[in-house]
C-alpha cells in the first residue's frame, strides 16, 4: 500500500520568552495570534489555523550549549520572489532585525535569522521560481554537489545591487561565484 503523504503544517517551540517570540514572529513573518492563554500561544501567517506555536512553563530553561547539541537547526519560510525577499530584508533591517548569515544554496537565496530563543529561521526565495526545476538542480547539478551548503553573501551589498535593477539571473550568478562575500565568514550555528 502506498504512503499517503501528509503536508508539513506547523512547528511548536518551547520558550520562556513568549511575549518576545510573539512579537518577533509577528515582525519577521507577519504571524498573528489566533489564541493565547497563560501556557501557550498559537500563531499563523496564512490560512492555516496555526503555523508557529509556543509552549511556556516555568521549569523551562536555556540550553547554554545549544549550538553543540543535537536538535533542529532551522526551519524555513519561502517568499514568492527574490523581490519579496529583498524588500522584507530591508523592512526588517529598519527594525534592527538582521540576518545572522546568508547563503546562496544554488536552489535558493537564503537569509538566516536568529529568533529570541536562538533558533534559526531561514527566509528564502527559489532561484528557479519553480520547485520542479530547483528540485532537479538539487538532484542532478554538479555545481550543487560540489557546494551544497552554498556561497555566503553580504545582504546589504546584495540589496544595493538589487536596487540598481540588475537582472536576478545575473545577480544570482555573481552571488554564487562569491562576488558578494561578507567581510568575515560567519559561523552557521554548528560546533567547530
Ligand atoms: Fe534550509
């Protein structure tokens, strides 16, 4: 019997900073609270009843060695276009929320933000604007196989280039080739 495949629906995060988390996800992805009580909040940014939820109890505490421990590295949200990704980058920058690191994965341009609990949230746009093509690229491209993590870039410089009106295909080639590397290569949240 074939597997009936369910769709990914929501993530639920443990937190002792529920107010900060609600505000942060509100700013970053436009999440709105659907229901909240003293122990939890459920938020969504689309038609689903919830997408990102929070649980809070007094006994929770921070993991001082989170980076070195097993667990979720990040979860990701996708914009319809690179334009939407760039305008959102600029909007958040104006509220002093900046990415921790940025990568061109070949299949996506990705900005990684750290939430108030230290979880990474990836905001991306598909380089092909087509899941079939980007999936094919991932499976078959020697370029991807040679560099699957991707090429770092400085988002402020990429944003400047984007504002000149450069065609995305040309800009993406330049990013992938390392023309917008940041001054220092950031840590991506793994123990070194
Ligand atoms: Fe990712």
